[in-house]
C-alpha cells in the first residue's frame, strides 16, 4: 500500500513560556484581551501535518507520497525527508514565497497558543491527485491544508474512487459546512480529536449515527485519555503509552496517525494499529519537534511489547511493501 498525504507543509517555531496561560487570561475581559508572553526559548523545526505523518510512516517502512506546496526555503527540508524515505515528487515549490510557518507557544501545563502563516500553502490547489499515476495511491489522507485544496482533494478522491481519510483538524473552523459534510459522508474513515469531532457535528448538523453509518471506521483521539476507534457497532479503547519525559505536544496527533496507518497498511487489526499509533505518539511527545525522534523497527517492537504484551503481530513490519 502507498499512501498519499495531503496537508500543510511547514516550519514550526516552537517557544516555551515558564508559566501558565490560564493565570493571565481574564474571562470577563476577553473582548479587550491584550497579552504578550516573554518566552524562555525558541527553536525552528520541520513540521506540517502531511510530512509529520509521512515521517512516521517512513520510520515504520510504509511508502508514502508527500503532496502539497512549499516555498523557496524548502530545499534542505526536502533532502531530509527523502533521506528518511519519503517521496517528495509531489511537493511543488512555489517561487517567491516562503514555506508555511507554525508559531506555537507552550506553557508549563502543555497548553498552547499558536498562529499559522499560510505562505506557499495557499497555492495548494496547484497540486492535483490526478498527476499521481505511477502508481496511483491506494489511500489518501486529507489533512489540514488550504480549505479550497482540501475540498478539491475530497472531490478528486470521489471521482477517482480512491478511499480517503478525512482529517480536517484545525480547519474545521475555516471550512464551509457543505465542504465538511461532503468530506465526512464520502470518506473511508474519519480522524479527529474529541473537540474537533464536536465541532464537525455542530457545523454539519450530522448526528453520530449519521457519521458512523457511512464510514469504515472513525478514530477520536482524547489527549491523555488515549483514543477510541469506532468500527460498526464495536469500540476499541486505546490507552496512552507511558512517557520517559514530556517535552512538547506539537505533532503528537500526526505521529499517532502515522503509527496507526502503518498498522492498517500492513493488514493489522484495529486494536494493534491503535496501540502502534499510541506508541508512535509517545516517541514524538518525548522530543522537542515533530521529526527529530528516531527509532528502528526492532526498538519500536520491543517498546510495544513492554507496554502491550504480545508483539508477534508486528513481525509484518519487517516485510517490504
């Protein structure tokens, strides 16, 4: 199976605030809020939803296409992804602009305040799934991106009869209700955190029953409470994996998706795939940055066994797709 990951491609500027945002936010004065947080540190890391997912897929040996638009500052990033095993053929450079940038400030409780500069991402509609032919992807991930591009990829998947995972994420608030509805009811599966799930139901007017009736499966992540996978009438509860340390929550959800899809791509059951996602997420959580962690298949399987017991099913990770 080869997976095409569409979505944001960005640099992450990660800052740390040595306090708690909640201590400086006055609910009764939100209409005139004016805050500036003096941070202790800032680093620039490679990020963006699509390459974050691709990176985890590559670590676990699943081939993927990175699909999106990048700026003139992407050359080194592209090389690093290709060296990791990601196909960047369909990451199109846009002249005269910078790659999209994510600015995140994280406090001591891991709460975040963030801003996003679109940059090259606003040209994402210039990269069509129709151009991917040798071979065409078996599965497409439609993750947060320029809203027009997200709807284009949904329409293209429908026309091409390619199953897709609908993962609108933060763009739930920027996408039109009819686009969200089209994306959800035609999807092979839906992937959201619990807050985004409530939002998409509010904006589309779809009930839980209506959403689940059209999907093969739905995955709802719940932060420190793990995740739940819904398949027809069944539910699979996925616990979090104990961390050695917590450095940065940025990209943890993307790592979960990559780990989960690595299991699904190898034909593993939902519980095992979900647990792979939880473990991949923990590796990311233990590092500052979304693509600075590394593990071998052997070390991944060993840690899986330490947390979940029997790891015999993961032997398929050694097979080449």
